[in-house]
């Protein structure tokens, strides 16, 4: 395998020699891997050392601009071996191979499925946080109701802008809503007894003329903007007592 001289520029982390790579840089290591994969088809484009240096500088700069990681590049190499085994890729083709999940159309449908999952209280699958934040900027409604042909330009613009930031907030965790409290049903006698226990006998009718008078007064006052305010528990007991009475009155 042909080995090349190391880049000395410090403007890119891809040019920094690494001990684990036997003292060569990541970009040198990539050149060697591409040379080993494609052989003469790769080497024919590099007639001299200057052409090799030009390639390394251009690819390292592109990787920095795209915020690629070594893991991304490893994925790109695997993808090239599978999908382009005979001809070496251009820098643009290689970058796309590094992040297949970030291909705009693939990312769009990932976002559609992910936002639908979150609507149902699930986290969704997000291969990259940029897809989530691009989906947030575009809006879940439009993602769910517009086809990709309509959303293509807008989606690509949003995704590219989010990717260009280079850093992304963590995807928020879905917090599932608590189940509603269980409904309770008590008899009118039980409700009246609870009213007495909490000292609310002042609003109860003690004359015997209308056992529901106190409850009716509570409901009437809660509906009057200037009426007396009662706790939610008292109001619930009043409504429950009136419903029970109406139900019993309807029985033969």
C-alpha cells in the first residue's frame, strides 16, 4: 500500500498525527484506505505528491465544514465498499455516504415518523439530533400533512441550516401525562355527612323542607360571578348529590 507524507497544517484535526495510527493523521489514513480499496483507479488521479497534498487539504476542509467525525468517515468507507466498489467517490459523494440518515429525503421521512411517534407519547427514532431540530423548525403539522415534493426545498434549507450549527441540544425526553384521578361516587347521605364533618352545615338546609336546598345553593353561587367560592371538593359533592337525586327520581 502506498503511504504518503503527513500534512503539517494545524488548521484541521484531520491533519494531526495520531499515535494509534502509527504517527500518521486521519486524512493520511483515509488516503491509504482509499488507495487500498480502489488501487489503480484511485492512484491514477495523483501523478505527484502535490496532487496528494491538494486532495488531503480539500477533503479535510470539507470534513471540517460538515462537522464529520471519525465514526462518520468509517461509515462512509463501509458504504463505499458496498455501493461503489469499482469507482472511487468524489468528496460530495463520500460525505453523503458518511451520513446516509442525513440524506434530505431519508431524513424527511425519519422526521415524519418521529414526530408522529411523539404525538402518540413515544420518543421516536432520531439517528441525528439535527433531524429532530429541523423537524421542530419546519413544524409537525406541515410534516404530517404535506408530501415531500411540496416540502423538499423548505426541508432541505432547514436541515442544512441546523446541520451547519455543528452543535445541537439534546432531544427532549417525552414526559407522559399522569392518568386522571379515579372518579368516586358517594350517596347523598354520605355527601351530607362529609359536609357536616368539614363544618359546612351552614349551607345545609335543616328545616326538612328541601334536603337539596343547600346543594342547589352551592351550585347557584358557583355560577354567579359575585357568589361565594367553595372548594372543588364541595362543588363536586353538590353536583354528585343532585345527580343522584335526579337518577332516583326517574326510577319507578
